[in-house]
C-alpha cells in the first residue's frame, strides 16, 4: 500500500490499481480569447487549477504511475457531433 500526504489525513492506495485521469484540460477552455471565454466564462477560475494539475501529473509520472488524458474532439466535418451539442448557445460561438 502506498500513501500520499493529504489533509485531513493521509490517502492510502494500491499502486497497481491507481491512475490519474485528467479530463478536458485544453487551452481552448482556459485561455483568454478561447472557446470558454467566448461563452462569457471567467477563465481565470479554470487557469487557477493548472499549476496544481501540473504538479500532480509530474508526481504521478515520477512515481511511475499511469496518467491518462481525455479531451473532446470531433471529426473535421462535425459529422460525429450530436445536434443537441451543435445547436446550443449563441450561434456565433458554437462548436465548429
């Protein structure tokens, strides 16, 4: 059993069943001028977590633990984009 120092108590885990999954940490959601900002979101709230996620990824890699990244993406012609997602929001800032 491995252990990570944490608050309010240490976190124990089995190395062989542990991985870090990082979901949608894409620049387009977090940077000024990107898709997230174009929707009117305060992207500073997203960017605030980036250094912490970076340290977590580095720690997992240094420990030899798997890091899995996911991101949303679609075919160039958007043929795999569900209509409900395509049609939501202001037409000037929709996906595609």
